[in-house]
């Protein structure tokens, strides 16, 4: 039998913030493999280390110990300088508070990571427009973030996370401030679009209902990860 391809792998990952009285052991020996085209949910109480885990998986931060493989490349061996490139080429990140650029239109926001990767403007415009359409925002492309609803901003953030065709999309509380029905719809759409593009999704959320629409569920508590489904 063929071994399944791992697009992302955390091996014995630990993270300690600070020192002395303010020292926090945020993650302890976390092991997690994400395979091609799967959808994974990570749940856990506030402060359990979910954002820390996602930031390390997304090459936004290095662990204190352990190893992180993105597409078989050990990113803990890379210099900080190389990490942005790894992020751009392999990972889509959806932040809890969207982090959209307020002076740019929805369309431009979606294009930014592709332009930063040095791709040509015209082609980037076309790809961004297609993604915006897939997320049902065709008629909002020229709107700025403040002119969009929370759910629409969230969909712009999703489109942006997909523009460089990442193998894995990491979503931190993507249902964030949305009411649970709309939140569920947005996440289902996220999953569908990522699947159409042949990628994997890791979602961090408090929302129990999402457990029904994902392949595997993990529970994080006090920085320790265990599998639930
Ligand atoms: N930059 C930091 N410096 C020091 N401690 C931190 C830092 N970031 C997070 N922590 C601590 O690490 C632990 C895990 O934080 P993290 O943000 O990963 O939790 P979380 O599960 O995402 O919580 P929430 O559900 O509230 O978003 C918490 O105890 C937090 O106080
Ligand atoms: Mg968090």
C-alpha cells in the first residue's frame, strides 16, 4: 500500500513563552500529521495553545523544540529570513481577525500575496477574480473591507489564503465573530473551495458542529494534543 503524502508534519513540538515568573509552556510534545486533501479540526479551551500550534505549523513562528516539516522540508532548520517564502509557496493562513488591508479593495486584498510572490499583475487579477467569484463575492470586488459584512470579509480572507494555490490552508477560528449559522456556511464553503483546489485544511474552532463536516478531530488541552475522531 502506498504511504499517504504528508503535507505538514509536527514532530515532538514544544513551545515555551517567556522565562521566570512569566514562563508559559504553551505546547508539550505535539505530534500531528496532515495528509493531502484532508480536513482536520482542532478544538480546545481558551489558552490551550491552538493559535500557537497553528502559528508554528504555518511557519509564522519556530517551536522551542521539535521539528516541523512542510512538504518534507524541515523548516526548523531554516533561517527566519527563509520562512516568509515557505509561507507564500506552501501555506494559506486565515487569521481570526481577517487582517485585511483597509485601503485596498476586496479584489486587491486577494491579489496581494501573489504580487508579493513576484507574479505578474494581469494574471494575478484574473486568478483573484475567479476565486472571488467562487466565494460568491463577484459583486463586491471593488468594495473595501469596511464596506463589507463580517461574513464577506471572512470570504475575502479565504480567497486571499488560496491565491498562491497552497497545499494546506490553516484557519484560526474562521467562524470567529460570525453567528453560528453563517459561520458554518462560510466554513463549509472554505472546505469545498480548498477541496476543489486539491488542498488540505486545518481549522481551529470552538464550534462543536464543525466536527460533522471534517475528516479528523483533535483536542488540545494544556498544550497537549490528542485525537478524538
Ligand atoms: N506571545 C506570548 N507570550 C507569552 N505567552 C503567550 C504568548 N502567546 C500566547 N501565550 C500564552 O500561551 C498559551 C497559549 O496561547 P494561545 O494563544 O496559543 O491559546 P489559544 O488556544 O489560541 O486560546 P484562544 O482560544 O483564547 O484563542 C496561553 O496561556 C497564553 O497566555
Ligand atoms: Mg487563539
